[in-house]
C-alpha cells in the first residue's frame, strides 16, 4: 500500500509539472520574442538570443502607453468601485433576511450568470442612443457594472452567510448602531477578503475587455490598452511585427501582475470562505 501511495503521489506531481510546462512554455517563447529587435525574424524557438529592449520602446511609443494606461485605470477603477459598493449592499439583505423575496432576489441576480451580455447588446445600444448617452471612455462602465454584479453578489452573499457572525451585528445593534452604521462600520470591514477577490476577478476581466470597449468607445484618445494594441495588427502590405506585439502584451499585463502580487494573500481566503456554505 505504501509503494502504491508513493507511486500515486509521483504520478500526481508529474502531471502537475507537465501542466505547468504546457502553460509556461508559450509564455517563455513570447517573452523571449519580445526581447528581440523589431526587425529580428529569427526562429522564435531559439530563446533569449540577441536580447534588446527596442521592441518595448517601440510598443511604448506606438500605443501611447501612458495615455492608454490612464484610460484603462479609469475604466477599471470606476467600474470596480461601483461593483464592490452595489454588490456588497445588495448581498447584505439577501444573506441576512430569510424571506421568499430575498431568495427570489438572490436567484434573480444569479440568473445573470447564464445570460451572455452579447445577446442583449443590440437593445442596449438602442437604449443608449435613445437616451442620448455619449459614447466615450465612460460608456462601457455601465456594461461592466451590469455584467459584474451577478458573480460579485454570489461571492458576497456566500461570504456574509458563512464568514460574518451575526453576533457581531447584534452586539453593535445593542450598542445603538443603526442598520447603515452596522453595515459600514461592522460588516463591510470584515468583507475585505471577498472584496479583494471581487476586485481581482472582475478587475482582470474589465482590464482585458476588448468587446465592449470596441463597441462603445469611438475616440482614439479614449482607447484603453486592449484597443491601443489594435495598431500592432498588420495586413498583407504591413505584416505584424510579432516582437513588438508581444512586448505590448507584456506591458499591458504588468500593472495587473503588480496588483495581484499585492493582493494575493487575501484572494484565496475570499474565494474559499464564501464557498463553505451558501
């Protein structure tokens, strides 16, 4: 039995190593390619040969990186702030009230997970035009908030039910705290792990979104990073410079990697505690 157990562990570790290799090898090849001169068209499988930062410099200048970065920060930051506020406030009564209405509202929010936003895009665009809402860098925020609420409320509701003791709120109520005061001063600070999970999961999607930005943003100066990378796609007359394109991809991913490294210790707790019971 002991030998079988060790063999099973060995196969498991081998499978994990193979999966990691399958995920890391394309990233290593892309990173190696990004460290070449834009005109260097040698075999990309020859790793880290003739390293240069010329492709990163070209990508930085051609995509107007600082302007596009600021547009992405505004889009993602504003959207995530409203998602956190709306989802947390909506989840609190759904988690605490034991009524049919609260159960219905919980299922109503969950139903948004099975309805792709692309299916209702045409009537949404018609409604925006009818309301004379300008199409600028802030227009996609409405879609980002709407599409992020179902999953965010699911996380918040499960976390409040299992991770926030009702006794803490009862003690605050005895001390004279009102409903809103109990939520903002007692409950909301305890939601830090799941809040970080919402920020990471929804922030990554909003940061990388291309579809809604392409539909609703018309001005070139308002383009976030995903739209700014369109300038690197070539055609028959001007082939794609893959070295510069890969450099642009890593430049776009760098801010998210830094944020994740800063918040990762809260991320696992927020994803697991809320899933204990629901």
